[in-house]
């Protein structure tokens, strides 16, 4: 792959969009490579993903404006579909994905971060949906995901004014969970990912499914989704291991966890 790097550290997969000369902007090739890398993740051994951008300046500076500028209507639709398919794949990916936003997250960059489960960022990060200034609407889910994450009023303000916000404002409005100095960002992302990876994997996947699917329906339907996924956990070995470990520790507080989660 030319523009997407993938490495695995213990149970954490790290995907890096690496097209630094164009500030990691998303062209068709990046989108195709992202799609392929997601398909290649070994879900038996990898329990959490981190998505970041190469370099210290940009996470993703948006969809590639050069490529988009010459698209015909049909090509524009095909490009939009390619992006939306990848973003939906990320959003519904079975394991959690943390966006480590290390700089510009504009347009498609802000949108791809919002397809991830959790966003943390560096102090120099800048978020925004500049599309209205380019004569288009956000096309990779920006109008939908931003409003769900930060509320309709703040999303409308950001989108209508095309004004970027810095890391502290992103934290204040709940777009990111935490802000770190650039040099500490990846360590913080890896620590969070490792914390997720050590929990019972099927339970974590079911939590993601329950939250994502529950947000699309009424509260009573959401609770029904949760009920079913809760019940499913009782067919797993990991539920017996998790509760068994707790009970053993209660009997003898000196005992550490004795049964590791097997993803079964
Ligand atoms: N696309 C292509 N190249 C980009 C780029 C982008 N989005 N952003 C930056 N670059 C390139 C620059 O052209 C420059 O390349 P060279 O001239 O060196 O060859 C290089 O990266 C460095 O950029 P600058 O020289 O501009 O660097 P600065 O530090 O001065 O400025 C900046 C950084 C991020 C403020 C600036 O580059 C900038 O404003 N970039 C554009 C940001 C932006 O407007 N992003 C939103 C793009 S629109 C759709 C689905 C989705 C979308 C559309 C349709 N459908 C469903 C159909 C999404 C749209 C977008 O994301």
C-alpha cells in the first residue's frame, strides 16, 4: 500500500494515513487502501484500532480538493459512495476505533474522525467543516454525525459559518474526549486502546453494537437491543471467566486474574 500503513502492537492495530505532502487528504486511492486495510484486520487477535495521520501537522485535511474539482456528476457520486462505504465500515467495525487526531481534521478529516468511536487530539488539532465555503455540503456524513455528537445548534454554527475550532473548543463541546501535547498523543491512544483490549472482547463488541444501534431507534427499542446483546454474553466463555475471576478474587484478595479472556 502506498498511502496507508498498518502495524499491530500486542492486541492493538494502528492505521496511519500517510500522504503527508497533501496533509493526508483523502483521494480515491487512500479510500481504497483504507477499505482494504480494514478488511485485513485479524479480528481474532486485534481488539482495538487506532486511526491517525502521518506527521505532526495534519490528521486528514479533508477530501482531496484537486481530485474532486474535475469530477463529473457520475464520478462525484462514485467518489462519495467510496468514502461513505469506508466511513460506515469504520463506524460499524466490530471492534472499537480510536481517532488520534494529530493536527488538521477538516471536512472529510473531521468526518472520518467522527466515524470512529472515540476522538482524542493533540494541542495543535483544528476541526472544521469548511464545505459551505467550497460550494458544497459536507458529504461524508458531517451534517449527520456532528449534530449527533455536539448537538444541532453547535453543529449548525460550525457548518454554516465554515469556521474551524481548536482543540480546546473541541474538548469543550464534546467533540473530543481529551487533548494532549503532540508528543504524548500516540502513547495516550495506545494506553487507552490497551485498556479496551484487556476487557472481554465479545462484551466490548456488544457494547459498541448496543450503543450504535440504540442511537438510531427509540429508547424502548434501544433497551430491547441491549437486552438481547446482554443475553448473548451468557453464551460466552469470557463471561464465565470474567465473573469467575471476580469471585475468586473475593475469596482470596491476593489472587490476580487467573483466567484470561479468550474472545470466545
Ligand atoms: N486536498 C488536496 N490537497 C490538499 C488538501 C486537500 N483537502 N489540503 C491540503 N492540501 C495540499 C495543498 O494543496 C498543498 O499541496 P502543494 O501545494 O504543496 O502541492 C499541501 O497539501 C500543503 O498545504 P498548504 O500549503 O495549504 O498548507 P498550509 O499549512 O498553508 O494550510 C490548510 C493548511 C489545511 C489550512 C490548507 O491546506 C487548507 O485549507 N486545506 C484545505 C482544507 C479543506 O478545505 N478541507 C475540506 C476539503 S472538502 C463528498 C464527500 C465528502 C466530501 C465532498 C464530497 N461526496 C459525498 C460527493 C468532502 C469534502 C471535503 O473534505
